[in-house]
C-alpha cells in the first residue's frame, strides 16, 4: 500500500498542467476527499490512484509561481493532512471551489487582525457563530457550551481554564503544591492573600516595621484594571473580592525603568500534557524612572508595567514620548551584552511556566471531562507575565486567558503575526469533507480520544499506572507491544512537533522533565507513555518514527471502537 506521504513522481510538464487545473478550481478532487473521509478499504484503493497522488502533491507543495502549500502531509500513512497557515501577504494554493463552503471560521469580536490575515491567506471566511465552522478564537465559553463543540472543530480554550487564568485560583493551586511537595519548590509567585478570606494574615503582614507594600488586584481582571499599591491595612477594601500580592520592592531596572515580560505559554493537550513556550515575546516598560520612595507608590506610570496603562502616559502629560517596548529577543541580547547569565534566567522562566501549568492542569482536566465530549477540540494560549528581580529571579505575576493579540505597532505585528500563524498550525486544523458522518471518517478515527480506547488498552493503562504509583518509576515495557491507542497518541505528538514553528516544547522532554511527573496530581498513563517515548527516541528519533509508520501503513492505529454521540449533528453550534 502506498503511503500518504509517498507522493508519485510527476514530470514537470504534467505538474505544471496540474497546477493550472488546480488553481482554476476545475481539478477533480473526489479521490482526495475520499482520503480525508474513508475507511481503510477505500484508503488503500485511493492511495494507489495516480490522480489522487498528483492532487495531494499539488495541494501540499509550493508552486513554480510562488504559491505556498494549502495542506501539510502527516509523517504517517493513513493520517489526514492538516491545513497550513501563513502571515499576511503569502499566496497560498487555492483548494477546489467546492471546498469553500466548509472553510469557515467563527466570528468573534476578540478575533485579532493578525489571525484574520492568516485565515484569509488560507482561504477561510469569517461566518456567524450560528453557521457550521471549523475554528473559533475568542472569549472564554461557558462550561455548558463546550458540549456543543463538534469533533471537527477547534476552540482556543479548555473548559475550566480559569483555574490557571484567575489569580486567586492560580495562587491557591500553587500553595497546595508547596504544602504537598518539598522536593520541588512551587514558590514561583510572590506570596498572595485571597481577600477577604486571608484578611487577618494580610493585616499582620502590613503591621510590621519598616513599611511593606502589597499590590491589590481583582482576581479575574486584565490589562491593569483595578490595580493599586497599599502599605496600610486601612486602605484595603474590606468586602471586595481581591488578591493582595507581596510587592517586589527591588525589581531589575533597565534604563532606569521597571519592566515585565509577556511570554506566551501554549498547552495543546491535557491528556497527555503537552506544554510549549513561544520563542518571542514582549518587554513592557513603565514610563517614569523607578523609585522606591514611599511617596511614589501612587504613581502608576512608575510602578505598573501594563502597556494598557502606560500607553496613556504621554497624553496624560507624564512623558513627552511614547512608552518604549522591546521584543523579548532584544532583552536577551541586552543581558548578554551586560554579561548577565541569560541562559540560566531563561531556564528558570521555563521552569516557572511548567510548574504553573502542572499546579492547575488536573483541575482543568477534571472540568474538561465533565463538560467536553471531545477533549481534542480544545487548545489554549496563555499570556504569562514575569517580573525579574535584581537577582535575576523570575516571579510569576499571572497567567492571562485570552492574551491580547492586538497589534497597534509594527513591533507588535512582528511578534504577534507569526505567533498567530504558528498557533493555527500547531493546533492541527483538518478539512472535514463530511459534517454529517464525521464519526465514520479517517479524520475522526485517528483522534486521540478516550472513547476510542479498547478494553485491552484500558487494562494496560491500569497495570502501568498501578506500578508507577506504587514504585514511582515507569515500567520499561510501556512502549513495547503498543496498542492502537498508544500509536494514535504518539503519531499525534510527532506530527505536532513538525508543526510547532516558533514554539519550544517544555514538557515532556524525557529524562530532563521526568522529575515533574512525581508531582502531577491524578497521574495519567499517557504522560508515562510519552515521557518514555521521549527518552527512547533521544538518540535516534527517526527509528521510532519508522516503527510507527509500519503500523500506520497497515491501518493498525485506526480506532475500531467509535464514539458517535452528537458527532453527526451538522447544525450550527450557536455558542
């Protein structure tokens, strides 16, 4: 049987003619549609069809006229390709005209311009939420709305993500981990009081001499809304839900000003847990030179680094020039020029990101199990705000749900346009040539879905989890005699790595991150499997990929037990 990734050779004249046919939208795509929707029997037939190979080759390759591929092939046979996304200005191959009715993205007021540009380049239309669509990027949904999400859709939030995005919940889960685990320090966030519950503790802290300061924040707000700094308990609202965070009195200063870092942490999956960090970010400065004098703490342009606040400083008369902003890469260059240990700081920031997610992920996962029929439809980008103190110690300030991708300056565009494009690519949007019978398609049968697990696989999970919980070590034979569910999990991961763009994988990395496994709440078999896979492939990844391909070539990975609840509902979602 011929692999999807083994494309038939074609003469340059034939290829040029095929390009002309495809670009004009008159090329027959029946065989390609079959690849995306058929059972194994049909796949075998269609992949041996020369027209199919040529059509797939065209949509997944660049053209002689500079057109970029519309599709990205999987590394593996019998796995559907994903749609490619680009930044503004790229010219992308046009799929057949009959595909256009399904290339729909849900309208939302929070859908940023840079993402609209990427979607438009790949021929997507923005449609009303009542229509049938493939992707959604916008406000956080109500928990009950996740039940309406179909298996061919992608949504940029996890149900229950507030466990990480709310400042009070984040501190609560980190504090739980501090109390529970001594071997790994989860003290990555300035000490926080949840008010009014911790009012007595806060009063005691502020009553000491010399004066101490806390920064008061609403637990679920963003962009600097409602933030104040106080040193006296009498200035703390008594009945308002707030968090009070120890103020970092000695921050690192650049050019006289306080600053913080906005980094982008991306979670593609909770089962198994996969965490990424984007290579670029923003350095956001306060407007006024920093001072620790008591009289200055009311000056928000000195002590707060939120760009949404400091961008008003010029019009407010606090400065005669726009507030500066750097790219994260400029910050690393600055540190190296000053002789600082940028590599150690970056490693510590990555450690903070992983610990923050691990402290909260089991709570999010529990919420997802309750409210989502198809866990693979969710993914989430978080805006991680980090403050660096004078000792180059990173402190987590918050993890923002729905970080702003608004791009008001060329610098913003240079960071956020590639970020938006890379998020769309790594999340793996596939083209469903059937909405009505999606549960019968190849696209659905390769999903890493809990309801696709066989009894044999469930027994294997129990055996290996019991061994790990008893012995705190993973059985070495976990990646021997792989089940079909194991293979689906591993090929999903390997294909994701190909699409990661500017994202760096933080977890799992094998031995390097195996110590985190010991502190994960409600441990999962899939985490053990993927950690062992990473260890095994460290020296020769291609060998493992070839072994997976042999299994995929025979269709071993395709789910035999198919869950169909609500998957055939092709009506609008109306979320």
